[in-house]
């Protein structure tokens, strides 16, 4: 192989050029020969035979035919203009249809000339048509290419500019012809033998041109393992380096503050899960290494109380603490909760948000510098440069997926020695995703709800059963309870046929003229929104109608009904978060999912899961299976440093675990990163990491 051929720009390939090169880079991330080879086919298509017109069915994914174009016909006007070519294989007629590139079609394809065409047949008005077929003259058609052929998924924007799967295949084939020598290996020889893996060269070539389905499966496994192995190696290596570099504060003392709270102010007995998690956190805090721990717990499991109690340990050791929340509503909720828990204890807790101004703000700054403020609760305001602590020893980050890594990193500048970091989330994270996205954090899970809580009953209502819904609501409100009604939109949208909050508000006012109803949405001014929320919290209004601004941060134990309108518009995680706003008292609570009749199969499955289980982790696993990991909240900013070309975190959980186990063994056997047989592996990791910012030191 010519030296560095994989780094050649794709403009060196014939039929690419500057315009197509930019399209490929922007649309598919392809800049070099190496990038092109890692753009694996999404499937392989059997082109081992030619089909005849009488054999065609609408169920066929793709067919290959041989024949001639008898005539062209122009149809439609303006944007609907198209060219139809009437193609015959000698036994019947198939229409070839082009909506784009019409001038190219007219110039390139000749009548009564033998062609091979390839595409998906669709039945339209009793005749099959193929839209934008691939066409090749019989002279240029290479019979040796018949068989399993790669099919590449091309973004629609690129397809409209004339880039198709056949073109991709030709470019890939050209690169393979140029590169005669084996592609460089990235894994040590002993791992290939131990795991019975193909060489990297054989695996990449096989992914494009497999000899058999079994061969393709082995190639796919090799490349999935490689991707996930390097991610795990990266995570674990940074985690080791962070432990070496950053000594943490040593909080051995559990003293008067913690014990006073535990024996005199604890609002209810801790669950065994809460006790276990507190022990895990304290073990980190007294270990001499900086804590970086993820605390997972379902809605209502008592994470906030655990966070407060571990913050009290920091206070016992003479250090300040800080909790950062993503919204003012949630920050204010934490302030109220902390003050209720702490009662008359001599602990100064302050709130810092964008709403805190003037002398009050300055007094907080002064108290932080003097050490008189023990616990600071705030939003993004706490990471501003002018917020300085006397001795910040512990940071809690709530609903961490709402903060970018750079924002979280700013907290480190507040202390000479890095503070202990506890990251909390009420969005349960599937195990394989946690191992990958948050693999450098130790994980604690509160998997037990406080005693006395009854499971929320979730019921699916179709939108025509409003009378039943109103009747159930009235029964709960007559018992003194309150209810949430949540809508996905604020204003009417022409594109999406949804009931909206404004219409719904009028509807419920007519249905319940004797009740007081609040309305809250994200477009309201903060003062108005807070006032409406406060009315509901105090029980002055019986129904709170809102958009998803109440997804987090509202704690009203008296609210026992959550109605989610147009529930089909919400993802599983969001439905679960919204449902968690009720069920916070001792009374039975209900979640009503209101949908239309026409539901896609995935949507119907989401609604079914919500009705079957309250287990957030079970819901998270199913959510990842349905949507894939890339769509799950938070994954885009949490630190997977390189793209996944072939592995899928939703489906490849066993490979993730294997990759993590092997990466641990490799690090244990090569703590100084200097084993000669690992040289190519460490170089491959450096190459993958060249554009990666080291956020490893922050959750």
C-alpha cells in the first residue's frame, strides 16, 4: 500500500470533484479514502440474477432487469415535472421515473439501447414503475459483479445531487484496487487469537464484499468489538489517569452536623437502598481520591435526601457544598426541600439564580467567600466567574444531562483541589449506555421507593372518552386532590394536528366551571409562571394545565392525577418523568395517557409499556431498543469521543461488556502504556482521540 494512502482526500477519486467532496464531507463525514472504507453498507442486495416483468411484485425490495428504453415522456409542470422512460425487457413494460437530474437523463440515456437497470418496483395504476433507477449500459456491465452487492444508505440531500449507492460502490472498489497491501491492524496479535477475531483488513473488505452471510457476521463482530473496545479503553484509561492526577479532599469525619440531622431532623426512615448509597459515597469521600459518582434513582426514590446527607458530611469536615440544577423552578424546589429538611439547624442555605439581584446577590457572594454560606443552590449562575467559595469541597449536579460538559467543568475552577462530584439523574440510564457514556463514573443506584408509596396506576384513554376522563377527575378533586393536565404544544400548529394548551384550557374551564384552574407554559414570564405554580403548590387551584415545563421540579404530594394529552407525541423517558410528578403522597395516584386512534406500532408499544410497568430502568432499556442510543437525552454531550460506524449500544450490550472486560485486562497488563505488542493499539487510540477534548476530569 502506498504510504498514507488512507489519508488521501477523496477528490483524488475520479468522478468526485470539489462539489461532491464537500457534499460527502458535510452529509456523511467522508473526507479521505479511509473515511470512505469505514462507511459500511447498511445491507447487501442479491444481484445474482435478472428478473422479468411478469415476475415483479410490490413486496420485492430491489430487482435487476435487462432491456431497452422504448420512449421518453415528459409529465407534470414546475416542481411536479418528471421524465418517464418506458422500458421493455421483451415481455412487458416498466416505467422508469426521474424527478431530479432531468437534463442528465435526457443527455445520458439513448432509446433502443441495451441497458441493465436496478431499483425498487412499485405498482402504480396497473403498471410497475422504478423511481430513479440505477442504469448501466450492457457493454459496461460487469457480470463478475453479480452476487451480493453492497447497498449504502445515502442522505436524501446527496441523492438529489446525484450521489447514489452505485456511485459509492464504485468509489469503494477503486480504493480497494489502489490499496494492495493489508489495511493496518489496530489490535495486538494475542487478542485476535484469544477472541478468534478476523484481521482488520479482512473484516473491512468483507463488510463491503462478503463471501457469505456467516463471513459477514464474523466481520461485523470484529469491527463492533474494535469500536467498543477503544471507547472502553479510552474511558478506563482516563479514569485511571484522573485517579492518579487528582487527589481528593479526605472527609473521614461524620460529626455533629450529620448526626444532629440523622437523629433529630430526618423526615422519614431511610430505605436500605438509601443507606447503601450513602455508605458508597462516604467511602469515596474518605478514600483520598476525588469522587466522581453517578447517582441514579427513579422519580421519588429519595435522591435529594441522599445528596443532602452526603453534603452534611462535607460540612462536618469544614467544607462548603454546592448543588447546580438546570432550571430556576428545580433550584427553588431544592431550596424549599433543604430548608424543610434542615429545620432550625444552624446551616445557611442560599439560592443563586438569574432572578437574585443587587444587594441580596452581593450578600451571597460575600457569604461564600467568608465561608458563612454553607450550601449554595443555583442554576447556571453558580458557574459565573464572580462566584467564589472559601473552600468548596463537594458539588452535586442534578439532572446532569441538561448541562454541557464545558459548563460542568467550570465548577472545578472554584476550588484549588478538585471537589468531590456527585452527578444525579432521575432519568434511568440503560446499563450498556451507562457503561459507555458514563463509563468513567462509579455508579450508585437507589432501586427502592420509600415505604407507603403506592404504585401509580397508568391508564390509556382514547380522545373520544372525555366523559370518563372528566368523571374520574371530578372524583379525585372531590376527595380534595389536585391534577395536572399536560399538553405538548402552546399555540396551534398548522403542521401538527394537536390539541393545544389554549384550546384545552377553555375546554376544561367549560367542563369544570366551579374549579380554579392554573395555566403554565415556557413562553410566560418567569414571575407569572412562578406565581401560577405557587398557587397550585399552595392548593389555591385544583388543576394545573401546562406544557412540559413541569417535567422536573414540581413536588406537590396532594396531586394525584396526571393527564397527558396527545401522549403519542412524547417519548418513553418523558412520559415516565411526567408521570413521576404524581404518586408523591400516600394516596393512590393515576396517570392518564390520552391518544388518538391511529397509532404507529412503536407508539402503541410505548403506551403499552407505560401501562405495564413503573420501573424506570425497564422503561429506559425499552426506550433504547425502540429509539436507539443516539436519540436518548444527553448522549450527544456526554463524551463518546469518536463516531460509531457499526456498533449499536441498543443491540450490542454483550459486546460492550466483553470490550470493557478486555480493556480492563489490557490496562492491568500495561500500566505504563509501553508494551511493544501494544504499540499499534495505543497509536490507533491516539489517532481516534486527535479531536477529542479531555473532559475526563469532569463527570
